[in-house]
């Protein structure tokens, strides 16, 4: 049986087309060698690591008030 691991997930920023549709998105990378991945890639072409895509990462935004001391 092949061992599958979750890829690393990081928050990335895109300025979009001409700056009009800027946004944040989830970027994935290989946890063993660091190569950037496209979602649903089966294995890393650099190191051969297989990925577990059974769950997905998403960005949560929390707004809260914090008082300065």
C-alpha cells in the first residue's frame, strides 16, 4: 500500500488581472521537497511523494477587536 501524506497549505495572494480582482487563495506544496503543487496532483514529480486529498484546506477570516495595552 502506498503511503499518502497531506500537502502543505499556505495562504497566497494574487493581484489578479490589472489589480481589479485581487484575492487570497490556498497554495499547496510538497511537505518533503517544497515543490509548488496544483490541487489534486497525485504525486510530486520531484521526490515521488503521494498526496492525500481526502480533505481540503480553506481560508477562514476572523474579525475581532483587540485593545492596545
